C-alpha cells in the first residue's frame, strides 16, 4: 500500500450516507464486517489492509445510541491495531451531546465520557456536525472539526422564493445559529422565550420580535420529540405568523415526534441525512431531507490533504 492512502469505512448506523460521501469523493467504500454475537456483543472486522493508511470511519451515534457507539469504538481500535497511520472518527451526529454539563448534583457529564472513550482507543481526530454545545470540542485532546449544516439549508432556501422571512431561534441558546441564517437570507430575527421544567418537557412563554404577517423559519440543531419546536410553531401562529417552516440538522425523532410535528402544521420540515429518517416519519409529505454528503466529503478531502476545513464557511 502506498503511504497516506485514504480508506473510508462505515459502521452500520448510516451506510447510505457513507456511500454518498464516497461517491462524491470518488473512492470506494472500504469493506468491513460489523456483526453481533448470540449474546448481543458487537463483532468488527476490517476486510482489507489499512497499514499506513489515512482511515476515516463514518458512524453517527444515533438510535440505538449505545450499540452504534460501541461499533465505532471497536472499529477505531481495529484500525489502530492494524497499523493505520491516522484514524479519524466521522460522527455526523454526536450522541450524548446534550449531556454536556452538570445541571444537578450527582449526574455525569456524558458527552465528556464519550470523548474519553474515543480517546481511549486512540482516535486521531474527530469530524462532526452541529455539536449541541461548542464546548464539547474542548472535551477532546485531539483535533475536532465541527461542521455546520446551515450552508446546505441556505442553498435550498434561496431556491424557494419565500418572502417576508423572519428566522426564529426556539431558545436563547440557538440565537447565534438563527442570526447566521438570518444574515444569509437578509431576514429578520425573533426568539422564543421558553421554560423547560424537565427533559423533553417544554413550556412556551413569549415570542420576542415581530412575526405578525411574516413567514417564520425556526432553526434548531436537534429535533427529538419535537415538543419544543412544535410549541414554538403554535406560539408563532398565535402571534400572527403566516407560514411556519422548520429547519434542523439532526432528526432524532423519538417518542411522539410524528404526532407533535403533525399538530404544528408546518409548511415544510427541512432536515439533513446525518441520521437516517425513521420509517414512522416517511409518510409525512412535508418532510424534505437535505444531504450533507458533499459537505462532509469535502471536509474529509481537506483533512486528508492537510488543507483548511474552516475555510468552507468563509
């Protein structure tokens, strides 16, 4: 094998995305086996040599999170023990990212624990997308590249010819993301003031900003049960908004997400393919999946060649 050859592997959680990334780059998806023993243990095997190779392993740690995380950890270890020159974990969706700090006594910082696990198997670098909290990059002692899906969304929205736009952040923590989109669309900005008494329970309080008679675009990084973003849509409608669009990078879609999204009457729900769309959501005709394969593929090429990744967003 020639020195510094690129090898791209995929675990099981999102092989269609991995195949699309490889098609964009113009390389073959390397062969591997990810299996289960009778007792549920994960078995991993790389089916081709990776000696001196620049290895990229694609695996969003979405549902089932623990199984997918273990597949990733074991494949990193397999590549390292097979003498790969460098192993980059490509994690389009970083599971446990919402557990990024201690919000009450006697709880773990789970996002940091996941970082420790990845470093324990000697991951060389991490490439991810729209981390729930930027400080997670600091949980690692190896380079972390955090991509943003907003450029993909902007390209799509520019072709939709939506008038009188106001971009809405569903909470104060997402204001920077909403402001960036608003600047790209030359649109206004509004914020939902909300209170969350406990996980997956959200009470909408106020709309800060002028939304009456406007087409509102709510942008968030994750949609889980969709209670928060659906409540935001209802609050916007109560304040006189016209059509309400929903944008999110990671479509977790757990629990009663389908019911909540249907009740919110979104004009369109835009998500990306960092996570495969669940079968229970495929009958919703207002969901459009945007691909981030080219964005991730370009970042992989730049990492391999040693060029700038941050310049993708200038």
